[in-house]
C-alpha cells in the first residue's frame, strides 16, 4: 500500500492501477479510496496493508476508442473521477481523469 501512495503522490495521480501478467487490469486504488481507508481504520495502521487487500478488483473501464461522452456518462453513473481505458484485447491503455474531460470543454 505504501508504494501505491508514493506513486500517486510523486506523479500527482488520482489513482494507481495494477495489471496482471497479460497487461489486463487487476485492480485500481484511488485517492478517494485512500481517504476512506484512513477514516475507517481505527488504528490507522494502513502502511502495513497490502495493495491486493485494498484495491478495487475489476473496476469499471472503457475502450480507448469510445466517445468521450460515453466515458463521461459512465463516470457520472458510477460516481468515479478516474476511468481506465483498455484496448481491443482488454489490456490497460490509459486513464481518463474527469478533470481532463472538464478542462477540454469538448463535452
């Protein structure tokens, strides 16, 4: 878990995505997950936790060639601010942050 927090912080990311050996999404851990984990951990001993125990497995994702409107609709429906994108083989291609959609003024 501590490696994920360092990664999010050092690269100013809103999430960290774990991939399996085939490049497919194994899980996601977002800054909101971290805040909720801190709030709900009575002893605040989160640094000893393992990533696999706290990340969301099988998160929502969208094909990288999908329309931006579809990505925004999926994000709004699921109340998420980071949406992984996948290629035609379901391998991780990237991440769409909600802030980037809003800044683009395309939708």
